[in-house]
C-alpha cells in the first residue's frame, strides 16, 4: 500500500462506531444494508464489498442475508480489524478481507453475483474507473448497488469547504445525476438513483444532538477532550450542509446486462 496514505485513524473509527454502531463506518447500520439489498436475493450469492472498512456490513450480509462476502479496502489497519472480527465471530469461512491497491480490482471478470459499496466510491479519485471495474467483475445479470455522499451542481459554499476541511478525508463528490450517468456510461442497465437526503438530514440532526449531549462524556473518555470537541464541531458543520441541501445522499443500483 505504498501509494495510499491511511486516513481513518483509530479515534475516527471509534467515533464512527460510537455513532453508527459496532463495525460500521457509514450511517444506517443494518438498515442501510437492507436498503442496499432491497429486491436483490443475496442468499448463497458471492458479494464484493468495495471499501469494506472494519467489516460490519459484510457480517450483516452473511448473518441476515445469507451471502458470502469478500471485502476489500485501501487501508491495511481497517482490513486487519475486519479479519480479526471475522475470526472472533466465527465468520472467517464466509467473510474474507484483503487490502488492495488503487486501480483495477485483483479479481478476474465475472467473479461476483453482487458488488456493494457504502460511502466509498466517491472517496476515490477515479470514480468512473471503479464503476467500470464493478461491471467487469460482475457476472451477467449481477447488480452493483451503493450508497454515496453527493453534492449539488454548484460551487462549494464556505460552509461546505469548512465541513470538508474538518472531515480530513478525500472526497470527489458527484451530483446524483452525474453519478447515475457514470453507471450508464459503464454499461449498466436498469439504473436506479434514489435520493435519500431527507432521511439522512433527519439522522444527522439527531446524531449531532446526541453527541453534544448524552454521548459527549463517553466521547471524552474514549477519544480525549480535543478529539471529542473536534467531532462535535465536525458534526455541526455536516448538519449545516445537510440541512441547507448542499450535501446530499443517495442510493444507486445498476445491472450488468445478461
């Protein structure tokens, strides 16, 4: 992983788990996985989880949806934690995790029934390339389904720039329309884009109120005063851009032609 600089430090991962649930680094928990797999029969299917993080969604796909999962991520410490958790939960025979480099996935074509991702594709510099490679590794008739952070088709406001600075993460945000177009350009059919901004606007406000009140003492204990205050500020900034409508969230789905 010589070309990649890890962005998810231990305190950030701890904070995300505290707010979003054990093993989760994107909002929604098991309900998010259910929405990603809605109307897709995952039982007995082989799923590639792109940007798998520390494994929470993969474990949910195995336990509740009956799938077998291969999780990939750029960050070795996250993969180490995911693999350790799989062993701890006795799921290592149905969940494998591996570190990958940027670029083409290390799998032959038509290797997976489903490709899934949650909040990872727009954290890379080659969004179109990743979507095209998702098509390549899918079997004919297979689905790529993802949940992503989005932007509107306007220059970033000062509020958005403030949030991006506080996040300290790489984002290459697309609009809902342009991201759906990338699916069609790659060759996917039956492309669906579902705006989920209203849902997360409410969730974000709830999370912010929680972390600045009931969760705050636990955050100080777990993260230290400085990082606890940073995340309160970060969530406040995120709440501003969600409630203004400048930052959006959406679900996308496309099928590889049979």
